[in-house]
């Protein structure tokens, strides 16, 4: 009994101690809160409210201007040697069968696309004339040229009859486009030229009945790299005969004439190594008309160039032309149609003459009278 009382008293004493400790701790906590509140209020009174920060613009300091880079001069590669004022002496000899050619005219042209065709394009870069030894010399700026030797520059259709051509370009070319480039440089450049051999191209142009076709047109040409190089030509005589001079080379002989219904033509490839005088070309010939050209007084019109114009628009007659001889006579091939004869006035002061209409049908003889229009 006594022990129970003691245990109850101890438990009550423990409870009182706990309550007392709680009261003391609570008072301390309350005092601490009050001190904390008092301190925060003081600081709030002395510290201004936090302001929203202002973002200052970023100012980039001005860059100090730098010196511009040095200017570079780009020099393009020249397409040909620049002319510095110094010229090159172009020299050589012109021969014909080993014999010097005196008085040959040397023509020097720039080598370029414009001059790679059948004929040179002026102006030339230089020219000279060979002396008694066949020698020449001409000063030109360094560069690339084509050089030709002309035996008679003013008369290219002249038939010299000595077996050599009238012109030869450096590198064995008959025309400038078939010549070779010559590079001229240094103090002296040598270009010797040997005139090319010439051959005769001859024969007849006939109809299928064997009758010669008069005034047929002939031309020699050659295609090289897509370019046609014309080499001249001529016409058949009253009996259909022809004779042409040309350089020994591959060439095409073109023949055109008037047929009964319009133009007819043919072509023949030739490998000329020597004279060819046995050629025969056969065409469907037109009507062979012969006669004498006369004026209104009945006098022959001698040595007169004339043409024949079909009055029927269905016909063309591009090769219907001829020339009367010293007696006014002519022979020509014409289509079967109505035509007028007219002269070819050479000068503005020459009269323009025209004939009446004539009906052409078969071979016949006419004496056309040409009157002023």
C-alpha cells in the first residue's frame, strides 16, 4: 500500500516537472519570436524597398578605323605577245620551180578567225615586193601571221601558162584559209615560199545526145572544216568545151546549165595530180539558141554582155547569160519558155536595152533586136 502511494507521488512529481519545463521553454520561445519581429520591423523602417533594376543599354565602343588593304593589280595573261615598240624583220625568198620570182607581192595578214576563210580580210599588217633574187623583207610587230606571195596581185584570173599558180600562201596553201600560221618573234623570222604547181582541167559538157552545151557554168571548190573554198571557174564555149587552170589538189568540179524545164547541174570530185583534159560531163540539156544580137538599126551588137529573162514566173534561168563576139554572134542554152533578151549595162551611162518576147521551143536561130526601154 505504501509502495503504491510512493509510485503515485513520483509520477505526479514527474508530470509537474515536465509541465514546468514546458512553461519555461514556451516563455523562451515567445521571447525569441518577439525579438525577431522587433528586429525585422527595424530593418524594414531603415531599408528602402528593393527597386526594379534598370537594364542599361549595352554600348559598343566605336571601333578604331583601320587602314584599307593595299590595292592588288591583277594583270591578265596576254593572248599574244604585247607590242613593245620593237618589230621583227620578216624575210625570205619566193621561188618557182627553184627559180627566184622577181616582183612577187608579199602580203602579211594577222592570223585570226576572220582570215581563216577563202579570202583575206583587210587591212594587211605589212607588204613587200621581191627583188631580183626573189628575196623580200618587211618589219612587223611580234605575233602570228599568214603570209602570201602573189605573182600578179591585181589580176588573179590571169593564166600564166607556165605550170605554176598565181598565189601561194606560206605552208603550201592556195588560199589564206588553207595556209599555215607563222609565228613571228625575236629579231628575225624566215618564211620561204615555193609557188605551187598548176594543172589543166579540161573537157566538154554535153547533152545526153552528145551535143555540146554552150555557156555552161563551171566552178572549182573544196570543203574544209565545214567551209567552202571557191577556186574560180569559167564557162563552156559554143561547142561545150572548157579549160581551167588550178593547183594540184583534191577539188570538186561543179557544172550548172539551163535545161528545158529549168536549171540542171552536176558535180565531179577530182584528185588532181597532173593535167586532166579528158573530162566529159553529161547533163539534160536545154534548147541551144544561136544568132546575132542587133540594135534597132539592125547593126550587130559586138562584144556585148547580155542575159535572157523568162517571162513565165514558173521558170528560173540563173545561168541564162552570155556574151556576143566581135561580130555580135552568140550561142546559149535556154529552157522551153518565153523570154526577153537584155543587155547588162556596165556603167550608169550605158543604155538599158530590152527585146520583145521570143518563144523558145527546141534548138533554133534568133536575131534578137535590143531596144531602149
